[in-house]
C-alpha cells in the first residue's frame, strides 16, 4: 500500500505529481457517458485503457525496486502515459474552453520545466525544477552540456541562451501550420 501511494503522490516521482493532468482520469467515465454530445471513446476501449493504468500501477507497487525511482523518475510507469492521457483528456473536452486552456497551459509549463531541469532529489521534489526554471531562467540541458565541453566551450563564452533555438523552433512550427497546400499544378 505504501508503494501504491508513493507511485501516485511521492513528491519526487509520483505519477500525479509529475503530471497532474492525469488526475482528470477520475472523471473519464462520467465525461464519456454523455449520449446527447456523443461518446468519444467506446466504453470497452476506455475500460481497457484505465485497466492498463491501474494494472501496471498495482503491479509496480508490488515490487521493491520501485523504491529506486527517486533518482530515475517515473520510468517504470512510462508505458502507461499514453493510456492515461486519453482518459484524462475526456473530462478536459467537456470543460469550458477557458478552463481547459488554463489546465493545458499549466500542464505544458510544468512538463517543460521538468524537461529543462530534472533534479528532484532535493527537499522540494517536483517543485524544485519548476521553481528553478521560473526563477532562474530558461535553459536547455543539451546547451548546458555543450557549454561544459572543452571542444565547444569557446562558443558559449558569454553564456548559454536557449531563446534563439526556441525562436527557430517556433518559426518552424508556425511554418508547418501556416502553409496550406494549394491546388496541384499539372
């Protein structure tokens, strides 16, 4: 029971601490029951997805090597992320757009902070990366590592800023979405 709760809510690696969006899974069956707006997922598919999530959660909570996760994150539970995402999105689709947008933005911000700074062994657990990124500034682990390498250190004399790389990625994403295929010539 201790590991079951730890896998869900441990401040260092808990599934729902790492991705609070997954807490919305609780309302998946309710959100999917609406007949007037149509079901998004068949009840059998939804039950199967939730069954995978619960099954793997219970399975890994029965293994003592799960206690090692404080230094490796939630990697043992990673296979359930896709199965947890779909049931979590169902209630999100039934919410008002503003509420769903705020939840989505906060989820992306948290995931981005965890990707930029992954040191959760300290006292604040998952809050450590979020505070570090929002108070210490944006950073990309790959650029930080390159700045420490002797061969590339001279390119980073004045510090490392991920902003040019992020602007390039934003321009690429915009180009993908903005370009509409026209009629074919020929």
